[in-house]
């Protein structure tokens, strides 16, 4: 029994001695592992030439809502929705009987004013003749009293002033008559330009009248010039610096799949909308045959170019925390965080702005786990651009 216990104890001691001889101290294990290997990519410098898909909307080059300028009843409507009209073509005739009475009244006032002017001229001629005779007679002493000559002179001057007042009355009556005639002209509603009627809201017998401020009424007709269109595009602020007037821009519409149309940049707002952070741009679009319609949404192929080459890194190299955006640059085997701002995206690469240079090596996978000052072993890879 004692021999078996002793043998077991000896075996335990031998086993413990063997296990202790194979253990490696922690310092020796760390030295054998070495710095962690990190995949890095080189910062590239190349021109940016991209095409972005931006939404746009077509609008008529000219569009007007047509209201009545005078109160009256619709007599005839010569057009309907979809009618093509030329400039100056009559569209609607109105009937306003009260204008006829106003016209007759204006004519009567003009005739009365002209009669008053004729009477004033006759009185002025008579008084002038009387004054001339009295003045001639006063040359002989004792024939005419001097007071009579003075009274005749004052009467002549008064009658002449009456002529000036009567002439002003005639001019005012004529102006009033022309105003009534102009009002009568408003009874014929004509097209201000050539185009197509896109909306009709009245029929014969309807009572219509002028629209005052704050009284947004329904227009009788709506006319649009669709031979030329305006393509409205809201360009994001980041791309506003690449806008050049006169540039031809392609776009597509859902009604004609696979077919491209073009427009020319004609007007730029030169101001950014603070709510949407975009700049409004208008393109002129020729529309022969009226194939395109106002109100259609488009996909605009907007070109973006930089004046000089940009620095780019893989999008995965950019890391973000709550307070900063950065890439992990590896220099001399140690890591450092470089704050950057991102710009355009070109395929798998993203434009970056910061304290970087072409050829710098940055971690292929940006992460805050690579703390600044960490010793690493960089391994250069070549990602797809």
C-alpha cells in the first residue's frame, strides 16, 4: 500500500515538472507576435468627371392665366382646352350693357363741353370786338368814358379765360370717352402670345369680373407657350460651383424610354435656397412638335467637374465618430488620425479634403479601434477604383 502511494506522488511530481518546462513567459509570447498587420491603400490624385442624376421639371416658357378686365357676361367662347391659337386671336367675347350707356353718356358730355367751348369763343370774340371799338373811340376826347374802356377790357380777359376752362373740359370729356372705349375693347379677350389653351373654366352666360388683390379667382382660360420649355433643376450646393451658362445638358422623360433630350443652361439663380441648400437653374428646351409637355418630371444627367485634380480614397477608409470624420494614416509604422471632409463619390472612391497628399498610405478600413500612435505593420493593397 505504501509503495503505491509513493509511486503516485512521484508520477505527480514528474507530470508537474514536465508541464512547467513547456510554458512560455508572457514577455516571450508578445515578442514573438510583433505589431499587428494593417492593410493600407495609397491616396490617389486624379481629375473628377462625374455625371449625376438630378430630378427636374419642365415648365412652359410663357404661361398666363386669363381673367376678365371688366365685369360682364360671357357671350361666346371661341376656343377650348387643347386649342392652338396665334397672338392676337380672339378667344372670348363678353357682353356688358352698362358700358353702352356709359359710352352714350361720355359722348353727351363731350358734345356739351364742345358747345360750351364754342359759346365761350363767341363771347370772347364779341367782347374783344367791343373793347377794340371802345378803345378806338376813346382816342377822341369826350366820346367814351375811360371806365367803359376798362370794363370792356376786363370782360374780354374774362371771356378768354373761359375759353381755356372750356378747352380743358373738352379734353377731359374726350379722355373719359376714350376710357369707356378702352373698357369696351376689354370685352374682346385676345391671346397675348401664340400657344395652346391648357385650361378652360367658363361657358356662355357666366358672370365674370376682374380679380382683385387677395381675391384669387378661377381664370377663364389658361394659355401656355409650349414651343419652348423651361427645364427647372435644383442643383445641390456642393455642385453649384460647376454650373456654366451655355452648357448643353441631356435629360430623359418617362414618356419616351431610352430616348435622350437636351437643354441649354440659360439662367442661373446665383443664390442658394437656405431651406433646400440648392441653387435653381433653368435650361431652355426646344420643343418642336410639342412632344414634351409642361409639368413633366425629368431625370437630368448633370455633369460635375473640378477645376483641378482631387485626392481620393476608398469610401471604407473614411471613419466617423460623433464629433469628427477622419482617415487613419500610417507613417513610419505608426498610426495617426487625419480629419477630412468628404466630397464627390467616384465609383468606389470618395473625394476627401484635409491634411493629406498623393501617395500617403491610409488604412483600407477606417475605424476608431486603430488609436493614434499605435505601432502597426502596413501591408499595401490595391483596391478597385
